C-alpha cells in the first residue's frame, strides 16, 4: 500500500473496511449526552504524498450514508501529474468506504489558476464523474495546484436518481429534489454590483421555472469574489436589494452563505456563485442558527446572510455553518493581527452555532479553512489537526471579506434525528 502524508490516525472503533452500506462503527469522540456518535473519520493510505480525509455519516444501520472526502497533493508536480495522482487517490479512498464515483453528488476543485487550468481540469480523469462540479480559484496552501472536496450519498435501498440541466445538477430523493447549481456568472457587467444583480436575477428566474423560490428553497450559497477587498461592497449592495425584493429581510430570514475571495475560470467575471436548493422543502424542516451571545445579526454591519441553518429530515439533521470569522456580538472584529487568537474565537463561534442546533464540532463532516496569508497555514493546520484529528479539511488561500479577518471557516455537521412526520433524506 502506498503511503499517505500522515494527519492523525483513524479514531478508535472506526472500521474503514466495513463500507457505509454495511454500517461503519461510529466515532465515539463525536458522541452526545450518552448517545453514540454516527460520524466515522478515516485517514486512509491513498497514494504517495497525498493527504486524505474521509468522514462517513450513517444515523442507523441500513440508512443512507453521506460521505465527505478531501484530497490534496503535497508534492511539487506538474498539473497533469497532480490530477492523475488525485484521480487515483480519489478512487482508492472511495473503495476504502465501499463505494465508487457513481455515488458522487458534489465535487469542488480548489485551483491555483483556473483561467489557465480549466481545459486540463475538464479533460482530466478526475472529472469523469456524474455530479455537480465546482471549479474555484482558491489556491490550496502548499505545493499542490489543486485540492478536492467531494460529497457522496450511498443508499443501500435504492439507486441514486440524477439529472442535469445547464449549470444545475439534480439529485431526486422523493419527495425532495436537491439542486446544486455551480459556476453561475455573468461577466457582461462593468462592476461587481451589476454582475451580482444580473447573475442572481438569472438564478431567481431558474428557480421559478422549477417551481422554487429563493426564500423558501435555497439553503446555501457560496459567492466567490475576484479581488474581494475591492469588489465585495458591490456584491453586498446588489444582494441586499435583490433579497429585499424576494422577501428576505432581517425580519424574515436570509440564507446560509460564504462571501469569500475566489475566482472562476472567466477572468472577466468578478463574482461567481454556487448554490444548493431543495425542492419540496417544508418550512418546519428549517431553523436558523443565531448564537446571539457570540455573534451579531449580519445586517448589523450591512450584509445579508444567516450564520447557520439547520435542516431536519426524518432520521438526520444537517447543520450548515456559513463562513465564520473572529467576530463578537456587536459585529466587531476580534484580535486584529493575531491569527492564533482569531482561530480560537472563530472556532468558539462555530461551536456555539453547532450547540444551538444540538451538535458538536466532532459532528462536522468537513472543514474548509480560508486564509488571507498563506504563510499562516502550518500553524493553523497544526491547531486544527490537534483539535479535530483526521476530519476532512481543505486549507485554501482566500482573503476574507474584511481585511482585518485573517481567516474564515465553514462546514456542515450531520447528527441523528427522529422526526417521523418529516420527509426522508
């Protein structure tokens, strides 16, 4: 077996050979109040100089499993060589949890130079997969040119039903349909305000044609902003105005989101959007996470997103944590210039949001860590690994929306639930 760059060894009791359909043993470090945890984390050997993290969530034996996987190459190779190595490692990691690429739902590539890499990326074996694909210009920190985050669903009871229309990939889980829209951009406008106004207007129109609305069905957005220090304000203004017109206000609700430095393949695009909507979603499935003793409402400083959103299904809940930084209950940046203290406060904020939804940090399926200064990565990586072990992680160079914030963190947690009257996942 080829060796992986070590992170932390797999948690005790986690059997990487069992496969999700057979019921992986739980990660007992994620247990809550005497209830055994349901998140298994692995760091399998998948190839030379490849760091891999895998989490498998299964609330009960025989239930659908959700797999999150991250991969990064820790060797200074050509792009083609890195893509080949990632592709092999991807297949190896999936085989270790008893599945293959047919269970893929969403895949994001964090790229060092998407404008020059896009053709090689699209032609590579790595992207020979039937799922939503997001290409984002957020360079992996380290020698790698590309890192990967993939999300898979394995249902032992029935095959996945997938379809695609334009930029939107659909996964049908009757009575629900999950819609992943990736790479939405409109480069015709001269500034970020106009581009955001146009592309979000297009997205609202596409939702309407599917019988969906921004307010009732969209549960997560990512807004990647080229030169975020210059172009974020235009995005904020256009989004706020469109949300107001769609009934999304401080008195109703917003959408979990990350607005972060990042680029699409088209150099003319100042804003690129990924979004996740769920058709058939019921109002009683949704709850918004605030943690007001730690974080201010976002509209206090003029932006319009939810800190977190909990989505309940019959046997599980997802806790979607928006991009979170070192902020206090008044909306002020804490610990300016000190990345270590900012990390502590950021993780404290994440953990209180999770606690409000009944979860812990050990219930996180993956962590995405955005760094303003790439040289901070070794110390931040060491602290994240010390806290969360082999959990899937990506560390990317991506400036946060306020210059004073040195890092931002997001992710999704999954916990067991029991709501027989709600739709199944």
